[in-house]
C-alpha cells in the first residue's frame, strides 16, 4: 500500500469511489503540469485556489452575492494550507465522523461543489455558443455563471490537486520527476 493509497483510500460506496477517481485524475493533471512546465505543482494549486477566491470576491463586488464571501474564505484557507502536507481524504473522513456525520460527507460536498462549478461553466459555454448564432451576448447573463463556475471549479480542482502534492520535510514544495 503506497502513501497515496493510505491518505486517499478507495472507500466502499459510489461517492467515495468517484472522489478517489477525481483525486487520481487531479494527480495526473498535476503530473502533466510538472513535466510540461518549469513550475511546481504547488504553483498550479495556488493559482487555481487564487482564481477561485478572486472569482468569488468579484461575484460579491459585482453582483452583491454575499454568500460567495464564504467560498472566497474557504479558497483562501486552502491557499494558506497548500504549502503543507495535505491531510488527504482519510483524515477528512475522520474529522466528519468525529463531528457525527457519515464518512462520505466530505466526498459528497467536494463532488457537489465541483459539479456546480462545472455546470456553471457549461452554462457559460451554451450562452457563448448561442450568442454566436444570434449575435447578442448580454454581459450580465454571462457574468453570473462565469464567476460562479470559476469560483467553485478553481477552488475544488485546486483542492483535488493539493491532496496529492508532494512536500519536502520543511513543508516546501518538492519537485519530483519520475
């Protein structure tokens, strides 16, 4: 059993297995980033988390949607934690079970937030394709789902990649090429 399997164990229901699948694909994305760019995986992680926080704050400022302050706060908390060893899904499950919730709660919340962000980005894509046909692209119609999609997707994809980011003994990012 590898260290990655220990911190991101497969689970026994569909939600935890889907969460593990997404974690594995986020690890592949991080590895692709590492091998094809001169930057660390942590740079990708922090960039996605900053994008999520910035989009959430823009939504608060432009659309006065105060709920997105919580999303910006959670993305910035993840940004602050991104330099240290990730706790992984196993410790997330233990924390939720200690609070009296089912072990799959973390997986369900992660998948729900990622799905909401991806659906918002798909909505923006539909609006943009429709505007190509009729020539009208109302900015307010596109801005709402665009900022929502960037906030949720940036935050969750950044967290999924952060789960598998290797760190050195002092918590600094370690560049591994294998």
